[in-house]
C-alpha cells in the first residue's frame, strides 16, 4: 500500500458503529470501515478515536500508538465474565494511513496536545462556544438587528489611556509605508454607521489589547460583541443584555439558570440594578457623601490600608476598593447591573441629565466577573473632542505612545449621531460563564500562551 | 517592588505581616490602572487571603534567604532537614512540603526558603532524575490518557510515563507538575 494514501475506505464513524452496527452489518450487508487515531493499547487490541467517539477494537498483532489507521470491523455480542452480554468489535485489515511520529507521547501541557488528540471535554467546550455565538446571532436577528462588519485594522486606535494597542506596518503597492493599528474595540466605526442612519447593528469580531497576558480573564486577542441602538439609551441596552443572557442560558441549559464554579446564578430578567455610589456604601462602608468628596474619599481609602497618597489618580482610589471589596462579591445570586459611574470614568458616555457628576454607563457582573461595559453614547461632538483631548493629555502624562485624536470620528459626530445606547461584551467571558470554565485559555482553542 | 516582580513563592509584607504568593493573575478593568489579583499565605498562621494590588503600587519586600539543606527523614507528620552550613536541624509540616514530598530522597539536597528566619517553602530542582522501580509490563496501559502508563519511581511516587519505559530506566520528572519529561537511560 502506498505511503500517505489520499483516499480511505471509511464508511462509518466510531459512534455510529457502536450505536447501529447491527443495521450496518446485517441490513446493509456491506463491509464496515472506520478510521481514526490509535490512542491506546489494550491487552487484546487497541483503542481508536475519531471525532465522534472512542471505540475498543480486538486484534492480534502490533499496532502503534499515534498512528492514523483505517480498519474493517465486525461487531458481535459476547457473554463476559460478569454474565452480561457485551458488544465487542474485532478489527481486520488494519491499514496505516499516516504513521505515528517517533515519540508519540504528548504531555497535556504541550501546546501540541490539543492539536494531536482531541480532548473530548475541550471538544465539548468548542461545541458549546459555537452554540453561544450562534445564539447571540439568533437573538439579535430576532430583534431585527443587522450584523455588520467593520475593520479590525485602522489608521487610529482608541484613546483609552489604560489600554495598550498593537501597531502594525502597512505598505502600499508603491512601497510607501504607514503605521496602522489593531482595534481595541470596533466602537468608532459602529458609531459612524449610526451617523449614516443604521439604527440597530451588532458586530462579533476580534479585538486586540496588548500586555494582557498571565491571566485567566484576558487573552491579547479576544472576541468582542458590540451592539448599538439608535434612538435609545442605556436603559434599552440593559434590557437587551438581560434578555440575551437569559435566552442563551435557556438555549444551552433549557432554563434561565447557570452554575459557575459551584454557584447557581439565576439569570432570568430583570436583574437587580445598583448605582456605583450605593455599592461603595453597601460593600465597603463608604457613605455616599464620602464617595462624592474626592478629598474625603482619598482619606477613607488610605485609612482602609490601601497604599494611596495625594498623587494616586482618582481611578486608582476607586479600583483599589472596587477590586478588593466589591467586585469579588457581585452577581452570585443574580447578575448585577452596576450603573451611573463617575463622569471622569466614562469618556464616551453621556452625563446623567439630573446629576452631571455621573455618566450613563453600566457594567454587568456575574459570579464576580465583569461581562460588559455599556453607555448612553456621547453624541455632542464638541464635548467628545474635549474628552478625547483630555485622554490624549493623560496618555502623555503616563508616558504612553501618543496618537492624534481621530478627526474622522469627531467629524462623523459633527454630522449628527442620534441619541444611542451601545454595549461591548466579552464573548469569551460569556462562554466561560455558560460552560462553567474558570480559565479563558480553556475556551479558546489556541490561546496566546500556546502560540 | 511592584506587581510586575510577582512570582509564585515570593514573600511580601502586607499590613505588617509576612506572606508568600501562592497564586496571582493579571486583571485589567480597562478604565483605570491594571491590577494583579493574588492569593497570599500568611507564613505564621498559614491562612490564605485574597488581595488585589494596583500595578503602580509599591509592595514591601520581605527578607528572604535560600539555604542549601539536606533532607533527613520523615516521621510521618513532620519532615526533618539539616542546614548544610550551620548543621542546625529543623522540621517542616506536610502542609508546607505538600506534593513535593513525592520527589524527596532521604539524604538528598534541597533548597529551603527562609523568610524572617522561618522555613516557609521548599524548592526542588525543576527537573529531577529518578530510577523506575516498577513498571507494568509490555504495552498495557491506561487507554484514556492516550498511550501512557503509571510507573513507580524510587521515592515511591507514581508518574505517568510512555509505554516504552521499563523497570530500571532512569527518567527525568518535572517536579512542579509531576509529569514525565524524558528518558535518561
């Protein structure tokens, strides 16, 4: 037989051989051939695995672990030592399709492991991941949203001072080159589409954030879902978020409940909504008057034992308390919608009409994990220009790489974006929650660490 | 030091007490400085707490010393060692030694980490060589793990190894993960 043959005689999978071999053998009266990788040796045969299942096959003679083979099989019932009838298969005419590599012994920590032998639990996660992504599309299409596609490589990246951007070099046909960037989110482009008159749009795409490794919650390349509703505010987006997560939980588990790391979370809409300032009161014993007075707030945070001084920026104070005392406790019975953030922490959000110190921004926490970040989008181009210039200055102060403010984005806002709400939701984290997986690297088939 | 210096097993001072980092991971809320979420173990009480440090925050280092020591014996609950320089003897409990006991040979050399003159952790070389004293014959194996089998090494610990490993072979084992690395002879 030729080495590396191009065709196989396979006409059956391991799973259907086990489930319906009688039909295959007797009714169809034909030879049954299966193919797959030999993943283990038995006393009286070997174990073959294809994508559908594993099957024990009896055979005399030597075979090699790691080889990909095809084999004719015959099943029959035999009475075993326990007096019960068992279905057993004999293998005949084992032909090697691809020989094993010399030392086919792969450690689970070897990044090639996933590529060589499907770990059935990881395959299951990949199936669930696909179900979640299909479900997201199903939900938004059911709501009459249009799925759109905007560039992942752009001329100017987002300005968020605390995000690090990937830079790449674009070269045109004449050889002239120019720096371009990978998006940290598709926000600017989607808002330009709102300006053009699209009213209900969503996108599922890769986004990129540099320096985000060494973590179960971040991968530098990740999947982001963003959706926007024109003529709406963050209130409608809260409702979308609740209904979408409930829809997905029902699709996967048949009920609006998920179990994540031993905690059962009831995701049925509506979810409790808590203002940021009330969270600090409830979980960290910081009364609203102290939270709203930066000097007092700084003092309270310092007294709690956090390393802060007069130079610590406001969000350093905020997150020291939030990450230690609040976030780990959020969203364990039901998901929590945390809303009304201090205006300084929401450069792309509209300020609250009744209190300009706060902005219409919300985040959702489930089982202590941040899932999304949403706004009533700022559509006053002059104010947006001012805020982006502030962020530009902040980047400068922090010694981060500087980019000009994106004039095409501001120009689009000048043409007029209807009042709109939008959300950016981490699809990988949603998959983690819906598949009870604590490490993002287990629901991404090729995580950055293994590249 | 700052959070970028964090490593597993590193000691630090937190609110006046000494802790060892047992786990850490990076978290970035994206709208403020990044953070590092840690689990740290108090070297006195052995209690583990969760603390999240800001990336720009100064974290106080703790005085740490590495001493070459010899592992003497275990009396069942305590593991006894001798400091190779001072010849002083001391013991550590199984709560500290943990799974590393599987790779310690009577009379073998180990590095012990002292914080504030207290032994807090044990460092084995990342890879160590052991003789295989028992190996199931031929090509029998556990089929579920894809072509490997359990062999017993001279310390009595069991290691998953490829089917070709025989009794009397010397193999290199990764002491952090407990996994087979390669065959030496």
